[in-house]
C-alpha cells in the first residue's frame, strides 16, 4: 500500500478547518500533518512538517492565499497547493494559477470531489472547479481590451488556436474520447470506468494527447475544448 498523502490545511475559520480535517482523516489516502489559520502560521508549520500538499483558503487575515503561494513554495519547493475557497472571482483564479497554484476548488464542492481532486493534484494534474473554468473561458472569449490582465497571461497561444482543427485530426478516436472527458473535468479513474479501459491506458493516451496537441496540462485541454466549442 502506498504512503498516504501528507496534508496541511490552511483556513482561518476554525470550525470549518476542524470539520475538514475530520473528514479527510476518515480517508486512508490522506494524513493531515498540520493546520494553520493564516499565512504566517502556515509558513511556520510548513517548515516543521514538509507536507506533500496544502489545502489553502484565499480569504485569510493579513495576506490573501493567492498572494502567498510563492512564499509557501519557496519554503517547500516540492509542495503542491490546491486552493479551496468561496471566491468565485476570476481575478483570484488567474492570480492563483499565475503564482503557481496546482488547482482551484470551490468550497461548495462535494466531499468526494474534493478527495478526488487532492489525489489528482498529488499526481501532478491540475484541477479547477467546472464553474470557475467556465468563467475563465468566458474571460478568454472577451475582446482583448476587456480581458483582465491576469487572464491574458494564461490565454491559449494564438498558434494553437490557428491550428485547432489540424491538431484534433492528429488524435485517434480513443484519444478524442479521452480529450473530451478531460474537458468535462473527469479524473483518470472516472475516464477508465466510463470507457471500460485500464487507468494506466488512460494515462498513456493522455501523454499522447499532450504531445500531439502541444499541451502540458489538463487545464489547457479544458480551456482549448471550451474556447473551440468542443464541450
């Protein structure tokens, strides 16, 4: 059995934080190694615990979570950070991604969605709540002069837009199926179950999709699909 994922939970609402810790502690895939109520405390705990992954709220006293990502990763470079927040502001989302967040999930998410997202982020995938991904894509569809500056930095490359049709034609029928399921924010396990194939096979197909379409993350796949009407 693999080692459980070591987690650090950072949220200023004590009751919510303790409830979240209690929930995660019931899942054998996770081990909560620390908690904090603000960025300063998070930095101190981080130096002592070296977790694999941090659940980080945005609205913290003093310094916002999205603005603290760089400092947190400077202390622990291998740390992966999943934002868990009530903020549906696309500026917060884009700032989080620019600063190095590995995922952005809303607190309205179901518990199983949160747990799956934690595993995905730990495996190196990027996870964004579907509602926030839609906002991000809507922002990318706006005229250039109305798009927030932070969104411009993560917009799909123009060369990729121009060659969209050709790139999609490079995919095999199975790869296209997986591409569209990734665009719907489905995990590898869910895709494997939906297509009745092994999860390892899904991972291999995803690597082929990345290479053929010149993409590097699941978030880019989702943005590409949405901006070209593929989901």
